[in-house]
C-alpha cells in the first residue's frame, strides 16, 4: 500500500449511498484509475466541485495492489474549462472523455495521450470556429491510430480497404468508398499538415463524415465500442 499524488481528467462518475462517489480519472502519471470519494456528496468544500466531470484535479490516493478501487484522501481543483454555457462544446468534451474511457486501460500510463487530451481541451475551450474544432478532433483520433502503429497507404482510387489500411482501387471484404475530398483530407492527416486541412474550407458535415471514417477504422482495428460523434452533436447546434 502506498500514497500517490497526481493530476487527472475526470471522465466518469457514479454516485451511490448517501454521500459516496466512484470516479474514473485519467491521470498523468498512472493512467486511468477508479477512485472512491467517501462522503464527497455531503461536502460543502471546494473539493466537491473538483470531482465534477471534465475538470482537471489534483488527487492524493491510497493505492493498494490488486484492489479495484483506490481510496482518495484528498482532491482539489487544478482547473476547469470555460465551456459551461456552450452546449455544443460540452458535447465535444464528452465525446473525448467517453473515448478516453473506452480506449484506456486501468493503471496503464500514457503521458503522451494525456498531454494531447489536455492540449485538445485547451484548444476547444478557446476556439470558436466549429469547423476548426472538429478538425482538431479528427487529428486527435488520427494520432491515436498512428501511435497504435497503423499507417494509411494511399494509392490511385477511392476505395478505403479498412482491413489493410489502404486507399486505392481494390475492393476487399471490409471497405468503404470515399470521396476525393475525404481522400485528400486523410492524405493531409497522414502528412500531419493541419494548416493545409484548415485551408480546405470544408463544411461541418463534411468533417463529421471524415471523423466517422476514422471511427470506423478504430472500431475495426482497436475493437472499441466508441460513441459516434454524429450521435452527440448536430450541425445546427
């Protein structure tokens, strides 16, 4: 048994009993953890706000090997994001949080992903252009794919062979036809050229379609039952 201190993004919470709460937190130093906050619902201190979803908080934990829940001795707010009055941005934040919860494993440290999530949240908080925000989401998903060791091979043709990660002319057992716009976008993601993607001047629906392609790829290769972004947001929000 040891005491650890770290910071993390609050991903999920379940209240039970009269005052307790179980929270899933994606931490900088220890990966995703499930922690028990005893009596937090009855607290009148700032620590209660620190346990709200999508905040970044400091936690002090009593951690014991082979135990499903770590006991939280102290939680305090590091920062919150100024999006409370923007329902569209809130849904985008929840999309990332749900993805992180599905993608990460308990106690599996991933500081690169943690830093990228914080950077993406910071960007979304400040950016008002919806198209640019969605482009940042596509980049976030693409980098997850890339860091898993997958690469897209782009040839002549508009058939996306999902199984073999090839865009070309060959139809396989698992494929999707894509437009020239979608192919060009994916090619620019391959080159990590976000500025060139911004210059494409795509509509929200066009970017959502590209995110859906990346989601389809992630579901197939990483075997994740992720929430689809189109189910969380609408163009007219």
